[in-house]
C-alpha cells in the first residue's frame, strides 16, 4: 500500500460547464495534490439526481464533467478518476451511514435547509435530505485523510467526521477520520453581480462558466459590481466586489495581493475588471475549452478512462465495504 496520504473529492455534473469557483476553490487543489498524495476524484452523478433531471442531459454532462476534470489538469494515470454511479459501493455504504445519522442532525444541514425552503417541502426529495450522507460515504469508502473543497462544503465534512467517529466507537475502528482541505484564499469565490453571495451556477448572471464564449466572460467581468468609491484595496468587509476581483487575479496570475494593490493604485475599477477578464480568458478558459473540445471528440477513449477509473476505485471501495459489513455483523 502507498505511504502517501489519501485524498478524495467530488464534483457534480449539474451544469454544461464548470465555473471559476469550482476551478479556483477545488480543481486547482486537486491537480496540485496528485503529485504528493494518493488521489481519488469522482464525478458524483448520484448526487445530481436529487432534483428533477433530464436523462440525456445528465449523460452528456457526466461525459463533459469527466473531460473538464482532465482538462483542468487531473491526470487519469496519476489519479483515480471515476464516475460515482459506476461504483455501487457508494449507495451501499450510504444506507449503512444513514442508519447512523440522527434525523435532527441531517435536518440541520444548511444547504438542505436553503434548498428545501426554496423548492417547498412537497417538491423536496428524500434524496436531497440524505445527500450529505452519500457524500460521507464517498469520502469514508476511500479512507481519505484529506478532502479538498470550497468553504460551502465544510458542514458536510463535519458530518462526515462525526459519522466516522461514531461508527468507529459503536463498532470496531473502521474509518479514517478525514480533514477538510480548504485553501483560505480561494475557499469562497464571490458572485460578480452580488459580491456578498458565493458564486454559483444557480445564479448565472454573476457566475463565470469556463466554457462560455469569451465575449460573455468578458462582459460578466466588465459588469461586475464593485462600489461607489474609487480605491482599489483588499478589504473583504467594506469592498467585497473589489476584493473578489483582486483575489481572482492573484489566484490566476500568482501575484501577491499587495503587489496588485500598488500596481492598481493609479488605475480605476474598469482596468481591474478588464485585467481579471483577460487573465481568466487567456490563462484559464481558452486553454481549458480547447482541451475539453479535443477530449470530447474521442468518446471511446473517455469511456475507456471511465472504466479504468471505476475498476481502480472499486478495489478500494469494495475492501472498505467488506470490512464495514463484517463489523456490522452481516453474514458473509
Ligand atoms: P459542487 O459540485 O457544488 O462543487 C464542486 C467543488 O467546487 C467548490 N466550489 C467553490 N469553491 C469556491 N468558491 C465557490 N464559489 C465555489 N463553488 C463551488 C465546492 O466547494 C466543491 O469543492 N457536495 C459537493 C460534491 C461532493 C463531494 C463529495 C465533495 C459529493 N461527494 C465528496 C467532496 C467529497 C458539491 O456539491 O460540490
């Protein structure tokens, strides 16, 4: 067995394109970690059916998500990259963990509370309610030490840790208790139209999708909401919009925020927006899109990589599930 620490993370195939929040908050870390860690990354399609969905669209988005993770720099030879529904152990462990989760505990998940409030209880599926338990199964099946995610996933990781500790205490020690791996600077990329909210595909006006046309990306940056002041300064409380643009520029270019503040001291908000747009297009979106287009031309190769990833994932997941079943007292 490898002595490297184990990493697992996942991304939903619920849009036609990843957005820069996914890229800066998660995928960049996925790519960096694959050189030093034993990395498992999943396209979590089981998580993508908690609301209504069109099967054809989900199928296409799953292929596209797989291609996008590779285009972002995840190497399927270095990392185990797989589609969640191709590894049935995820659903199997989710049932077991559901039986360890309190109803009240699951009811306190803020993402569930927000989404169910918007949709109304009658239109909210039980799958949305148990979503975080499936996420815990994703992580615990691989005995992950670290889970690279954005800030919005912190509460789900707390639940995962609680479930691992509870199972280990109630039965035999079975699971590694995972740590969140959240990089402060990129943990929460903000919406360009409402810089008090997280950038999210559900608010498309302020969300920059990497596969959008370049003109659309530029337009979104140019119309980013800032403030009525003129000073370009990093201050997340008083200047969330300006700070968000500075963060994006810093994360993409590698320049320090303080360097950027002095560089932009004699410039205006228009220059800042223009620079952010240009950088995202030239350094991220353009090469990303061309790689995705190339990968999507060869579906046979994508399918081959998916099968290969699922086989590798199943070896680890199967071993954990066998131990779990044994420790629960199931007859083998
Ligand atoms: P998902 O598909 O919504 O997002 C994928 C990753 O992108 C991060 N992210 C952001 N980071 C910074 N700023 C933003 N504005 C932003 N928007 C999204 C997310 O934090 C996430 O890391 N429940 C998960 C998927 C999942 C998972 C897992 C993650 C299922 N099983 C196991 C880790 C481990 C989700 O919905 O991510």
